[in-house]
C-alpha cells in the first residue's frame, strides 16, 4: 500500500479531516433562534460572566480540546512550521472525535519562543476545556508545559511526552508478566533524551524502576560529563550515573532497551550482551533502532515498535483520548503522575493473557477510553 499517495488523495478529496456540527439537530425555528442567539443568549452570557464555573454548563467547553503546535518538531520531519503541522493537528482532532467523542480544534501558532507560546495559549484558553500540546520541540516544550500547568485552571497535557510514556509503561507492566521479571529489579537503557525519552524516564523512575541508564548522541548521560545542558542535568536524579561509556556499554546486562532516537542504533551483537530474555522497545518512527526480525534473531523475548505493521505498537493514541475524556468528565484540573500510572495500569489490565505478540491492547479496543477515563479523577 502506498500510504503517501493514499494520504494525499484522501486529504485532497475531503479537504481536510474535520468539521463542526450542531448539537441540537432539531429544526431551527424562530423561537429557538431567539433563544440560541439574540435576545435570549444575553441571559446565558450574563450567567457565565457572574459565575465563570458555569462556562462548561452552558457551552461546548465541557467537551472541547485545543490541539496546539508551533510546528517545530512534527513527526520525523522536524521543524516544518505551523502550516506544515496542520494536517497532523487535524489528525489528532480526528482521533479525539473517533475514539472519545471529544471535539477538538487544531491551532497552529506562528510564534516560537516560550514566552510567546505561553502568552498565546493563555489568551485563548477561556475558549477551551483542555489543552493538548503537540509537536513542540524539546527542550522548549518542557518549560511551556510546566508554565501553562501552573498558570491555567484547565488540564494541560503534552502528548508527545506523556502519552508515549504511559503506553510504554503499560507495555512494560505486561512484559513483566510474561518474563517473570519485576521492574524494580530491572536495568533499563533508554536512548534519546528529548520529549518522549525524558517523560519515559521520569515516569519509570516514579513507578519504581530499579536502574535507568540514559544515552544520548555523546554516550551515557552521567555527572561525569561536562557537556550536559540544563535539561539533561535535571535528568540526573532519575538516572544511574555510576556508569559511563557508549550505548554498547550501557546495554550490557540490561533487561530492557527503550529507543526513542534514530534508526539502526541497536545491533544484534548488542542485544546478545543483554540479560536473559531481553525486552526491546525500538520506537523510532518510521524505522526503529533495530528491526524486529533482527532483534528476535538475537534473542529478544519481547519486541515493540511504534509501527502498525508489527505486533505491539506503542502509540500514544492508545492513551490520550481516554486521558482527556476522563479529565473533562471528572473536572480534573491537572493531570498528575498518579493519573499517568493509573492510566498505564488500566491499559495493561485490558490484556487478559499477555503474550510476546500482545503486550498492549489495540488502539481500536472499545474498552480503552472508558477504562482510562474511569481512573482520571
């Protein structure tokens, strides 16, 4: 299947992926028009002006998410700008609607500093019930999310970070059930310390993983290096900093490899040096750090990728529709680490009998959104 051609054809045919529709689909007569618009709507506006908490009672903000990007880190395409990011933001809105019946509006910003993005999002926030940040490059994304979480009274969630981390943890929980290992005793190696990698490491640390070794393009991240930026220095409390060297050194005797970096970085020889029954999450898209058949040939017990044409696709679409459904339904103002862990456990629990070919449910599993939404309270 030529998905590039199909995508171009479908987007051209339908001129995008989303639209709006009326909630009240009954006939719009003069009486209703006078209530929904002038003069009746003035009473609703006054009620909200007097009590802002009534906004979701009387408007669609009870079900509305803003999907916001500046186009600086889109898929594997990099900084392609706000115009180039719009099809991806529309796609996110499609997923919100299809899987969780949430309305979502894609917003692409032609501003690119933390101050500008924060100011813009704060200015439009009264129009929405929640904010989904998307495809904003690291390290800027960390500052933007933290500031918005502190300064807004609605949930703010950077899906590139936390959606990926939640689904990764869910997959690892079931991997433990298959291999008989426990995460607190495992040595985990991650390569890639951007948005997704940082969030994965922090969530695994919070969950109680015993040892996490992080690798970037210059080798193992440790306090013995003098070239770390502020974001990587902030990672040190979550890491095993007693080791140094290259990726090859890091993976020796490791139980788990998590890649959110570049294709081809993990070799069969490296996999053979890992602990018994190694678990490989090679999540680089579209080409993973090691192809599944190579990892399997080298002895991997469980293999996951970010692709849909292999088993065990680690895709944040498994998590974020339920996260936002629960947040809006239950008036959650901040999505916490406890929420993320509860969501990961809920996802993992949907696989009754995990196997090497099935460690997480399909994104099309109709139980996903209700199960996740139930624990976001």
